[in-house]
C-alpha cells in the first residue's frame, strides 16, 4: 500500500464576508459584469487565486449600479472585493469564462 502525502500552501487569505449587500451578474461572465448594490460603492478590487490584485477601480460617483469591463482577465476564478462608502467591505467569487 502506497502512502500519498499532500502539502497545501495557502497563498491568499480572504475573509469571506458576504451578507448580500450586492449582486454580481452575470456570473460566470465573459466580458462585462454589473454590480448592483444596496449601499454606495467606493471601490472595486479583483484578485486572482494567488492573492495578487489584477484589477482596481475607485468609484467617483458612488452609484448603486456599476458596470465593469472584465474582458482583460484570463478565464478562471477570482475574488472580487467591494468596498462601500462607509469603509466596510465584502468579498465573493467571480468566474471569468
């Protein structure tokens, strides 16, 4: 009987805090997503699975609905962090197809 030892290294740590203050659609998405929020959005950040920031946008008009072009992202899974005007934030996953 062979033994297999697996070692995992956590490269990115995100505390998932998602209470439903925003919706992302479509998800999975190819070129553009819409973010519909119950609170005013201050900034949007997208991270790859290694924890590297691959996209960042400061919102100037603090609207509740944001359209975001994600065509520059490679296919895969990402974390999207929404920072609200009151400096709270929420993180969820985004799938780019």
